[in-house]
C-alpha cells in the first residue's frame, strides 16, 4: 500500500472503532439528540470529509452528477432523518470499496512498471575530463553523452566513437545482441554490453524511443474498448436519471396522498425511501467495474511479461482464434545449452575447445553456450584472424591453424 491508501485504511479503522463505541454508549436522547448528533458527526467526517469536499467542488464546477454527489446527498439525508449510524455506515462501506479499487489499480500499475523498467536514471556528460551524471531531460539535442558497459542508453542518437554490442531485448524482444559501430543510430532503452560509446543525441529525452514507449504504457487505459465507451455514455445518462428519480420518489407520492387521497403525506417515510433508492442505484460499481476489469487485465498480463497497449486490444484478443509468435524472446528466452558433441574424426573435447576459442570474441547466445560448455579459461592470444559471418557463424585461426 502507498501512503494515501494507508491513510484511508487508518481512517476506516478509526471510523469503525468510533461507531462501535458510540453504539455501546448510552447516549440515545441526550440533550434532545444534539449530543448524539455531534458525537456521530465525528466518525462521519473522519471517513467522509474528502467525499463531501469532492462533491462540493463538482457542484462549483457545474459537474454535479457523480458518485461523490450521490454519496453526499444520501448520507446527509439519512443523518437529517436521524439515522446517524446508517448515514455513517454508507459512507464507510463506500470508502472500503474505493480502497479495494485503489489497491487493485496500484497493483496493476506496479506490474506494468516492472515490465517496462527501461527508463534510464541518468545520462553521462563529459566535463573537464570527468563524467558527470545529469538528468536525461537536461540533455540538449546535439550533445555528446558517454555510455559505459552495463548502462542503458538514455537518449536516441548516433555513435561518434566506439564499438559495442547492444542488448535490445527490452524493446524488441530479440535476445540476440546487436553489434553497433561509429555512424550507426542507437535508440534509448538498449543496454550497452561491451565497449564505451560516445553518442551524439538526435532527440530530446521526451521524444526518445524509451519515453514514447513509457508514455504508451502509462496511457494504455486511454485506448478504450467498445464496452468502456458504452458504459461512459451510459453513466452520463444514468446518473442524472437516478437523481431525478430519487427526487420524484421523495416528492410525488406525498403530494398524491395529500391532493388525491386526503391522507397524511408521510414526508419522512418517502424521503427515506428516496434516499434508499439513491444509494442502491448508485452507479459506482457498474461504472467502475468495466474499466477496472480491463486495467486489471492489462496489469495481470504485464505481471506475466506481456504488454497490452490498451483495453481495445485486450477486447480484440477475446475474439482471437490463431496467434503467430516470433519464437525467440517470446516463446523462448534465447538461452542455449550444449547437450552433445558429434564429430567423426576429432575428440569431442577438442572440438568443443576449438569451438569455444573461435567464439571467444562473440557475445552471441550460441557463443556463450559454447564457452559455458567448455568451462575453462580461454587464452585469446591463441586466436587470430577472427571473422564473424552474419547468419553463418565464425571463422578463426587457432594456434595459427585455420
């Protein structure tokens, strides 16, 4: 839980404790009910002051019909009718529901953030022969930044000095490292594996690849599904209708009783029924449930390592019959292991030794598996004339023999 959620939880516990204590105390009818009213207002304001504040702001901003307004009207009405416990309890249960909702949303956000942990914390700027760490937002276009082995590239740019191998799996899902040299463009979010790079930035941090990806993830909920769009339109009609319906229920039956039936209007009873109708018809659960379900779905997928760009895509997935995957980095982790050596003319151990030496300068996943299988220190002085043929393998001279 975050600090805000903990504060709400403490308020809930305090309100429950006060309600129980007030129910146990013999305060009924004291000072014609004024003392009882004053005492019950304490837990009511403890648990509901923020809802009343939001309802007041909504009225001032001419956005009256929302759940805060409904809760305020229903609970204040109950208190005016003398049902102090019910008025406080309705506000209490509403806050408990809001706490569960907030916790679910926060958990989904954390899952998404964990999946997209690619935001660089700093950028290295060289000043007076020393590297100084600065906020990536402060780096201007055209600046030279230094990226050391193991660091994330903070901003998109072009390599002006150095060669390296880049881990791009966080952005592309491709586990095979990418070689990069002077003159090539590199994007933020990649991890520099081997050499020191000097990069001239071509974009501001806010326009870099990593920023756009993070923005897309953070605004995933803005890409609404048809179900969410429908429920949003429905809420704009339903909420005012509930309020006007409650008002009609409070006013019309008593008037009919007085005018046409010559009976007692029973205002208190009908107002009580109107407030009950208002509470049970509150659209909070209905309006919140659909977008919250989609957001929780996006968060749940993120926990399993799957990024869904919006609820409209999640809804489309429900109709999916066939899925085509890029296997490496998606279905598999791109981690290889040598399970056997087969050769007709050479000793298997010797073949493995030659293979490990030939691959000693490469960071390809297959190269790493060969070196791990060999399991001994490699003297790279024995290796010369190394050529890496993309898509085919490596040629090298070992002990001056091809």
